[in-house]
C-alpha cells in the first residue's frame, strides 16, 4: 500500500506549486550521527566517548540502554546507503566519531577508524549521494574529559583543530560540506547545566564557559581546514527553537521570551556573525558569564560557506521564565514538542533579515512518533503531516527571500535518542533492534514520492 493512499497526496496542487518554487539544485537529504547509529563501540581501536561513559552510569538513560550496538551501521552501512538511494536522496549528513579516529583525542590516529569512513564515503559517492559531514556530534573522547576536563578546558581548542585539519586533509576533496559542530547549545546546556546529556554536570557557569570553548573550537577548526586547502564547503550547525511569549501583551512574558531567545539563538549567532556576545544576556548571566580572552571573539568570527539550522519546534514562556504548554493546534510529537511549522518560516526570514547569513541548510527537522508495525507496514500519518507542513513552511520562506539550499530529514533510521535511549523513534525507516531489520515507514514512501515529484518537475 502506498503511503499516499492513507494521506494527502504528495503532488496536490498547493504542495507541488510550493515545492517546485525551490531552487533547481535544492538538496534533498536525511541525517544521522555516529554515536546514535554506528555501534561497534569498542571495536577496531575505537576509544571510549563521554556518551559511552554516560550510558554506563545507572539512571542516566531512561531505558537503561547504551550505544554498544545501536543500529549496527558500522557493519550495515552498505544496506543503509541502498535505503538512501531508494529514497532518491541527493545528500546524506553523518558525523565522524572523534574517538573512533583518534581514541585519546590527541596523539596517534586510528587507521581502522579512518578506513570505515573512507568506505562509507566511497559507497555514498558510488550511489550518487553527496556526503555531508559533521566533526563533532557530542561524542568527545572520554580520555580528554579525564585528562584535561574536556570541554571545560581551553586546551581542547587546538586539539579539535588538529582533528579537523586531519579530517579535511584526508577527505576534504570528497566531502560536499563539513560542519564543525552540531548544536553547541545542547552540548553546553544539556551537558553541563541540566545534566540531561553527557557528561552530566549541573552548573550554569560551566555551561556558558563550555559554550565559549565550543565556539572557539569552531573557529579554530575553520582555520585549520582552510589551511589544508579543503575543497568542501565549511560551516556550523546550530539548533534554533524560536521563543514566543505566552501572552504577547504581557511585558513580563515578552521579556522572558527575549531572554530565552538570547540564550538559545543569539548567544551563538552573535559571536559567529558579529564577533560579540549579546550584551543583555551577558548582563542576565552575571557571574556565570564566560571568561573571554583577547582574540577569542576574532577566532570565533570566521567566514562561513553555509549555516546549518536544526529546527523542530518553538518555546512558549511566561513572565516567570517558565516554559508553558502551547496551544498545540496541530498536535505534539512523541517528545512532547508542539508541531508549529509556521515558526520555521518566521525564523528563517528573521535570521535572513538580522544576520544576512551565507546560504542556509535545514540540517535537521523531524518528529518522534509512537510508531508500530501494522500488517507489515508502519502507518505514520502524523509524521507525513509534519514533513509536509515543514516543507511548505520552508518553501514559503524561500519565496519570501530566504536563501535555503537543502533539507535533511532527521533521521534516516530509528536510533539511540540520547537520554531517551531507544524509546523515541524519529526514523523514516523502522529499526527492529533485536534483528536490525529496517522497514520503510509510510513517511519514507511519501518522502520518496515528494522528491521524485520535485525532480520530475524540473
């Protein structure tokens, strides 16, 4: 049964018109990360990561699971590339595991780790799929956390630059893009302030110092990759969750939304594009603001070839700086996040207006759904509606002037969803973790049809 039998057709007039308005060279993709899918956590010389250690601590992961096997992508990558080709993808976004290629985070390289990525990239290129890489998707070598304090130490900056330069030297002629960091807000805030993510600290001052070191890592990596003559387009991936006041007429609610926007969006955009942290947030943080040395901000403000935006939902706040449940007229995902695609249009236009960024790419967008197999298929109409709504929102932003060059659905596969373990399913393909069998969900069929319709109309 085709997914379109159960849902609005991918080629209805309104949807087709909007999608055909996208640039002819628009990139259709999907995304994953190393820690979430690769498995082989202690094989072929791979070093321990902070997520390996975090998973081993009782109570950290909601279902008590770990990333030792995950989706077994380390062995099954040829099968997974075939799935991408079946979808008709132009591009695939993955991450390098730093401890897989440099187990201690410094010193010797692990050639077996590099060989894996070499084979993966070749497989993608042979399938006509452009490889888009991320250098840091949260799996810091545990050895660095043990020896220098990890991201709390400025010493991590030149070490990351060395790693970035080596990746660019080896693969920069075959990768379409390289992003330095994925979602530094998550690494800093969820890892060091709320303890939801590795390494599990609860200190706001640490979180903001880490955010500064991450941005320095980004800047130093950009310099290192350009120094070795990488041909890949270089950028960074930031997660943006637009902030809304619970009551737009309330001054207190508006101020709370402004602060949340400052800690989530402007805290990372302003230093990257303006060479400064937002003054109102520095004042708000007080003694918890990071220590910044001369030259740090100039290092951070490197020119970008692209900016990746990860978008899932919005935040709604009241005057007490509390997150409140929004109306949810289109429903909520299995993560409890409101489905609110119009915020994507608004936000893309806002950052275009305020920052005049380089070309934009939606590097992640997707939903967790309570999926189940019914008569040999996964009927996920809610995910199809989510996909459709956000693609329409993206196309509307492009029509109004936002320069968006690509869209990567998160995720290709159901996978390890960080502290939620394997309880939340974001994938286009259902994964039976006991057998590692992949099954295309109805949304995968829908996305495939939408991509094919776009290409047929060019």
